[in-house]
C-alpha cells in the first residue's frame, strides 16, 4: 500500500454496536431493587434482632430467632409439612396436568380447542380468594359434599372435611393446576408429530412411542411446570387458611399467625427467610435432577 494512503475499510477494526438496550433494563432493575431487594434486606435485619419480654425487637444482633425456627417443633414441623405438601401438590399438578396438556396440544385449532383453553385459563382470571371460598362452600358441614354423603346414607352426620389436610392438598392443587398445564402444553405442542409417525412406522405401539418419544421430549415442560408450582405451593397461605383454618401446620400460616396474632415480627422474619432459602435449595436440586433425567433419557 502506498505511503500516505488511508487504510482500506477491510483492514479497519470492526466497531461494536452501542449497547442501547441497557437503558431499557434499568427501570426493571430499579423497581426490583426498591420493592424486593430493599424489603428483603429489611426482613433479614429484623430477623437478627432478639426481643424483650413484650416482644419488642432489641437493638443488638443475634441468631436466636433462627435457633427458635430450627429447635422449636412449632416452626420446624411446619417447614417439614410445607415441604411435603409442596412436593405432593407438585406431583399432583404434573400428573393431572399432563393429560390435559396432551389433549390441548393434540387438539386441532377451532372452537373445541378454544373452549379447552378457556376452561384451563379462566381460573387465573378469578381471585384466589373466590376460588378458595368455592371449596369452603363445597366442603362445609352444610356443603354439597356433606349433603350428598348424609342424604345417601353413607354418613350419619357431616364429616369435618373443611379442616382436614386432604381438603387443603386438594384445594391448593386446584388453585395451582393451571400453572402446570400451560408449560406442559407448550412443551407437548412443540414436539414434531413426524417423530411419532416415524415411531409408529417402525413398529412401536402407542405406549412405547409415548415412553421413547413423547415423554423424553416433554421433560423440559415437566421441569418448568414443577419448578413453577413448587415455589408457589411452598409459600401459599390464603387457600390453606380459608379451607383448613389457621391451625394447619404450614410455614406460611405460621408466619401469618406470628405477625397478626403474636406480633413477634423477628421470628416471623426468620421463618420466612428460612422458607425462602429452603425453597431456593429445593428448586435448584429439582433443576439438577431434571437435567440429569433429560441426559439419561437422551442417552
């Protein structure tokens, strides 16, 4: 190249485009910092304060509230019961939601498919309080279920269905079921139907095709459904409170009672943060387990 000539455009270093998208993220980051991170830090600070005889937080810092959470059965048993309930509800939502999602994914576009989506999504348009009160109407002593059981002679007197643990598990499953159906439908709808046809053409029956084709390819949807439903079930308290009463041994209700009845805010903060950490650990373990399962299925 002759002296004095400018370098060719090909030799010039490529300029990176300006990062203009960062400005659009700042409002969301500021919102989360103001309404999530700051309150969470306040809850953490509150959980580290002991209380006096009247329940007022003292200025010094201590881990006594976390010691109470793990050593007092009133709190530790509630954490264990919340974990078991969340696992049960998650399993029920996935098992019940999978056939519904499969039917939605296979349905042809039209009126029937639209009606099916309306049935699945309509509960999300209704307040959780209204849906929970629906179970109160069904399971109360004068409710539809008890009237049927006593009217047919199966029971002599109304059964205490409303305050039972089974009623809590069923009602929470009903409330959270749409959150499992939606990701399952997305995953099943994304499976190429030619893969099923190829499996059938090679001599595989419906059961083997499901086990070797449909199920492995729907694992991401199962994982998404489980990892959405599980955290919601761990912290839910409105539905158990209305259906099962405040005496149900669940961590969310324990936090509620400590705030509204006992006014022991530090132990409520410690219990809520312990529940949060336990939920995050379980979700991380579930994610690792699903990734391992997916690798095993895909060889």
